[in-house]
C-alpha cells in the first residue's frame, strides 16, 4: 500500500495509481526476464511545464526496432499523446538503446489543445527483471489555441515489460 508513498505525484487522488501498480505487479509475478519484450507499461515523471509530461506510459514494440508509445498526462491540462519511435542499439552496453521519434498530443482542458512533439533518449531493459528505464527529452510545439514551443521536457519512465516478442 505504501509503494509510492515516497514519491509525490501531486495528484488529487493516489488510489487509481496504487491500484494500477498492484495489478501490474500481479501480472508480472513469475515472468522470466528477457531483453525482447513486446509490451511495456508504467509511469513517466517529467517537467511541470509541458502539456504531456507526467502520467502513465504504454509502449508497444514491433519486431523491427520500432515502437509506438502512448502517454496519458493526468495533471492540468489532462492530455493524451502518441509517439512513433525508432530504436538503435548501443553495442558497448547490452540492452541499452538510444531512440528518437515524433508524434502528436491533444489536451482536454485549458488552452493547450493540440500540438506536435518529438522525442529522443536512452532506453535500458534489465535482463534479470522485467523492468525498463528510459531517460528522454521531449520538446512540444502547441498549435491550437496559440502557438507555443516548449523545449524543456526531460523525463524518466519506469515500465514493467511483458509478453515476449
């Protein structure tokens, strides 16, 4: 119950996050570890000044080093973003990759309602446990209600990996 008590997500109600975490943990008990997972789901902690920054993240990997990622931001404005990502291995470190991509987002409240975003970062999949870590930079260009460029989003994502390729 106190799994996320150390981290303050500044959300009005932490119960949905705790319930999601409990369900995800139950799903992964007994899975064997591998660097080749198809699905990853978890939490993204990012800068406060972005439309799509902190919230839940889900990534689906295709077999050819490409993936799609959805990010549900629960802070104001509530928003949903989708990214297409391309992964390249860093051969010096097993399971470490760099990636880049682009996508769009839509906001459901406030003035930032639609925009495009890019992403670049590093991604590490643990071999021993089904956990994935990502450090990324995701600039945004808001297009509707006003044009505004935000270049400062840096985030860390922690995901559980499941269903091998």
